[in-house]
């Protein structure tokens, strides 16, 4: 057991401005790793993944807690190298994954929890070594490797919370789920829904991705560029054309109208992202009334969600979908650009060791 410090430096990427990743992501080869406190864990990272959130942070478009100078990235997997004297949850050698909001352990988040996001308010994971409070880590699913596990903290927990976080509307076998595109949240939503025995309708703008989505289990795939009324089409595919029970809404104002058109009476829309921007026509609050539905904002999820999700991943041997192009730590800027250009399928991953 270590009591105070470990003499170590680390390679890392920090956010130093809002002018985009070319200018605002800064690389250091010998940053000092902070002291290990009584309840802290020193993690050697082996992999990290990149989210859309990481891109908008360095563009100055992120609307939640953020500090300049923090280490970038929220999703990382690694090995416990050392622990403080009061740590009880982990021991050296354990494989761990970071919890997105370090202070969101269970239940509804409060403002303090929402201000504890890695790679935003607190130092993140795109580095070789980092120190975290033991409460901000979870055990890595035993069926995954480090690259796969590094994709879970944000996208996977968000998808899980969307489908299971509202207990009265939790996903059930036989339900219908609509996912948009081939990003991390949508792919995880597809995988979790199929594991539960649900039916899945997926959308994409790429003919090449149609077969990939079907191989993952999508029951129907709609090309939204060829079908502007894809919401109505999705509804027509469901039994008695009643509509879907769950929509994982990642597009924002430009797609929400179609989400309502696809939705079943008393269905559930999880508002997750804004890939089409913040502004646009959107819908009014009255649409919730006329559709008699629940529209719920999702900001990732709790550590309890994470741990429940990991049980499902292990029990069903679910493996995250990783894009075929893997980046090195030194290629982090290239990884950001690759994600921005939407060249990916699944999650964009950085191999650190």
C-alpha cells in the first residue's frame, strides 16, 4: 500500500483553448502525475476512446462544466498500479474503467455530480497514468479487452440509461427500439436491445453500413437520405403500425420531428445528442401531450448503471464495435479529425501502450 506519492511522469494531451484540436490540444511527454491520496488509485491506461463531446469541447461548443488545462477524454481502461492506504474497492493488478461523472454513484445526479465529468471539469484519460478516487472507477467486464472496455464510460452507459434508467419505461422483450446512425450510443443501444429480446430499427445515410447494421442484429435499416419520412416508415414496420417503444434521439432539432412520428402512444424518447446542432425548428412541449409520451434528457448515467450494464455485457458476451482504424497516443489529433469526418463505424479508439 502506498501512502502519499509515486514518482512518475506521464505522456498526456490537455485542452488549452477552444480553437479546435489542431491548436487547442497540447501534448506533453513528461507531465507530473499527482500524489496518491488515502482513497486514490493510480491507473496505467492501456486504451481510451473518443466521443463527440471531446470534439465540441475544443471547439468551444460544450455547454456543461469545463476547465482549461485538463487532460482530455472521459473513457479509459487500464490496470491498477498502486492504491492509497484506505482503498477497499481495488488492489494492484485489477482491470478498471473510468466512470464518466466521478461523483455520480447512484440515483439522480445533483449539480455537484454533473460538475465532475472527466475530460471536462476534471482531468481525463488520454494519458499513460492517472490518479482517481476509488469511487470513480468500475471493474472491467471480464469478457472484454482493454480496447473494447475503453468504449464503455460514455456511449454505452448513455445507451443503457436510455433503455433502463426510467424503471417504469424499462426495455422489455418484444419492445421496438429506434436507433439513429452508427455512432457509439446507437450501436450500443442496438446491442443491448437485441440482448433483451427487442426488435430494432436502425437508420443510416450510408448504403455500405446497412449490411453492417444487419449483421449486428438490426431487424430493419432505413436510409434517411433516401427516405425523408423515415419516422413514418419506421412506425409502419411495427406491429399494427403502432410505433416504437423507445427512440434513442442523437440528432437534435433536425431529427426530433421524425422521432415523434415513429413513436408509439405512451412511448419514450431519450434526448441524448445534438449532432445536427443546437438550433432548428424542433418540436413544442405540446407534442409530448399529443403523443402522450415521455421525453427524457440523458447525461450519461451513474456508476450503478455502469455496473448493472457490465453484468449484461458479461452474461450475453457483448463486445463493443470498434472501428477498424486504431490510433496511437501520439495520433490523438488524427483520431479527433477522423471522428469529426464521420469516417467511423462504432467507436474510435486510441491504444496507449
